[in-house]
C-alpha cells in the first residue's frame, strides 16, 4: 500500500547571515534613513517601514529574496515581521527602497539588486554612497526603473522628500515638505552624545545619592551611639539612686 508523499515545509529564513553594515558610517546612515522614515510616517497606520528585512516576493521560492537597507510599503499596516512575505501582504511589494553603499559593495552586486527591484515592482530606488557623497536614483516608468537626473533638488513623488546636498561637507540632506526635520547623520551622532551625557548625569546623580546615603548612615551611627550613651547614663543614675536609697538617703534630703 503506497502512502501519499508528504509536502516538505518551505523555510523562509529571517536572516541572510550578513551583517547589517560593514562600517560605522554605513550603519549611521541606515539608522538615519530608518528612523527618519519611521518618523515621517508615524501617523500613517497604512505605511510599513523596515530596514535590513528580508523580502520574499514569490511564494515557494525562498532563494528569491533581498534585504534593502530601508524600504517603505504603502498599503500595509505597521507591526512586527520576521520577514516580508509578499503573498501574505496582499501581494503588495515595497514601493521605495534604499541602499547605503560601503567599500565592500561591488558594481555587479548593485546592478543585480537594481534588476531585482525592477523585476519585483519597486517604484523608486535610491543608492547613496556616503564616502564620495553620491546619490543615484531610479523611478519606475512602465516596466522599467529609469535613472533620475539630476538628483539635486529631486522630490520623491511617494515620500514627498526633497534630496539636497547642503551640509557643511556637501553631504546628503533630506527635507520634509511639512518643514519638520528629517534625521541626518550628525543628528544621530548628536543623539549619541546626548545619550552619553544623560548616562554621565545619571552616574553623577547615583554617586551623589550614594554620598547622601553614606552621610545618613554616619548620622544614624552617631545618633545610635548617643542613644546608647544616654541609656548607659540613665542606668548609672538609676544605680546611684538605688545605692543612696539603700543607705537611707533620699534625693529630697540632698
């Protein structure tokens, strides 16, 4: 009697085994984009933002995947995901993706990523190289992702962000149309400094608290010693009065 073959469960890994970033500069910019995009759409429950999250566009094909440094999906709710499985998301692909270059990224690798994003429905794709301060972008026209030129002053149709290079060193700046600041690399560094300063203040406050408790402890010891002395003096007085009384001497007679 033959048995029906069992369908093997398909595993969609939640990690590709690669680090999020190759160096601190790339890491800072990934955090910058992720944090800025989260803040940009914090009031939009229908916009999902993620960074370094594996995206699987085709069910049954775990080998077909990519992990953009940052991606934005319109039409999908916020919430935790171990990976973005498109067939579980009403088949909506990420519409905007970002990649931050490091020296380890090859031209061939980035070309393959662009082909992947073009094939699987990305509408806007941006690459930023923080070492040479170069931004490259593509926008979908029909079935193709076509280059955007020039990038300086470009306004993303989907994000409503303007790309400028007006920093002190000509580095990339992103401007929100509502006038609110978009996080930039130095703001990440400033936040880190503020965190360090807060930790130093907390350590100082803890030190001061320890000193205060030590003072209270010393005062407590002093008051305990004084209490013991008073008890001892009271006992000596009671003993003296008892001795006088035994000799027939009352305190009133003195």
